[in-house]
C-alpha cells in the first residue's frame, strides 16, 4: 500500500496573517517573502501541468504578478498556498484554452513530450544505482507517466498533480478548485484510472492484458 | 462484471488506505480472483509511485528580479523600493534616478562653493573700501578738529 501523502494545513496561521497584512500595507519585502516561500511549489505544480520548463517559469511569474495585483481583494478565506494554487490552476486552464483555439486539431496530445529530465533519478528507488537497466526502465516509465498526464483534461490533471505530486489533502484541493469534496475524490479516481489505462500497454505490452 | 465496476471505483481509495475494513476486505477478495482488476491496480500503483518520485522543479535564480520588474510600480512606497534595491540591485529607473541625483548633488556643491567664493570676495572688497573710507575721514577730522569731539567723530562715521 502506498503511504498516505502528508496532509497540509488549510487555514492561515498568525504568522501568515501578519505577512498578508504587511503585503496589503504595500510592504514589498513582505511580498518578497511570500514569493520566496511559494515560488518553487507553484513552479513544480505548473511544470507538471504544462510540461514545458520555459512556460512553467513564465506562468509562475504570472501567478505572482496576479497575486500582487489582487492582494486587496483576497480576504484571507483560504491559506496563501491555496490561493496561489487557485490562481495557478486558472492560468493553466486559460493557457490550455488559448492553445486549443490556436490549433484546432488535437496535435498537442500526440506530439512527443519534451523530456527535460534526462538525468532525473527516482527519489525512492534504492536499486537504481545497482541496476542500470532498471534505471532506464524508471526513466522510460516517468516519460510514459508525463505523456499520460498530458492526455488528461486540465481538470483531471489538476487534481492528480495536486494530490499525488504536490501532496495536498482532498479538502485543500476542494478549496483550490472551488468544488465539493466528492468531486475531488471522483476526479482523482478518474485521473488515476486514465493514467493506469495509458500505462497498461507499456507495462503489459500492447493488448496483452493478463488473463486468469 | 458489475462487481468489477464497483471495485474499480474503490481502487483509488484502496491505494490510499482510505477504505473501511469491510470494503477493503471485499476489494481484496475480488482482486485475488480478478486479474483484470489486479492489473488495473498495479498500473495505478506504478503510475502514482512514479508521480510521487518525480524530481521537484525550481524557478530560475533571476526569478525575483524579473518578477520585481513586472510588478506595478505604484504599489510599494518609495522607500520600500529603495530598500529592496539595496538588497537586490537597482532597476533601470532607479539607476537613472541615481545618476540624476548624483548630477544634482554635484551641481549643488559647485553652486554653494562658487556662491561662498563670490560672497567672500565681495565681503573682502567692501571691508577694504570701508577701511579706506574710515582712514580718509579720520584724517579729515584730524585736519578740521584737531582737539577731538566724541559726537562729531561718531556722527561723522555714520554719516
Ligand atoms: Zn474485476
């Protein structure tokens, strides 16, 4: 069984409230602190959503510019992290819409996924160093997973990335997406089921599903 | 088949260990006898493990500098921008402002210097002229009133 993902806090603590208050008082140093705290989390999320390093950096910039501009209208009903993830999700969905308008066909679904992680080594695979073939397998597997992620709809991808990559709880994801808890759970199941379906041919060979 | 559907629905929660004991037992019993669902679970687990083992990405080193240039300028107060500049380097605008400020400061120094110089010169000239006048008048009084007169002397000087 996969160990449960660590659950994250939902509400603002006092330190975050104070930081937000300073941001609202036009304290640029406070805003810089917010950026410093969340830039890599936001970037990591977006990188898995768009699968393009340059776009991820630009979109992460956009998230913080948007956050800076809308600080006044953010009432602190969610944590800063939740709020930033919400902005990031909306920007990713906007980007996907723009792209779909730009190219009518579904080209983006079938084009090869750019692999910017050639040297990536799995964090929790102890036998990787000992067996180079397994390393290769792992690398190929991650490519397959990224490809499969790219085939999911933005809505499904957001849920599975927020849960399995970013480690958010169902509750926080519900806040990020502004949808009921049940929707988060069913989208997570659908996303994982689609992911599994895409991986099956790779794992078992084309059309070679095991039979009893 | 119907059984498969209801089990598939629970696989995600099963993977996270979030099923009630009775549900979990039912799913496990089905998985033992249904290779299709077992394969689905395995693929799902492999995928989720791959997602969780993905390398975390990071923004570039210049991220904050770039971002700062893009933020609307009115928002932070003036001194906060300068404090940030001291920590992170100047923006184009601040560099230009610095150059203007330095030029203005040099101008002011030159102006003050030359002004005091002129004043000093003017003062020196006036004092010399005054001293000459005094000497002249004094010699005149001495000529016309050789025995001296306090009132005449003071009145004569302030004439
Ligand atoms: Zn089954």
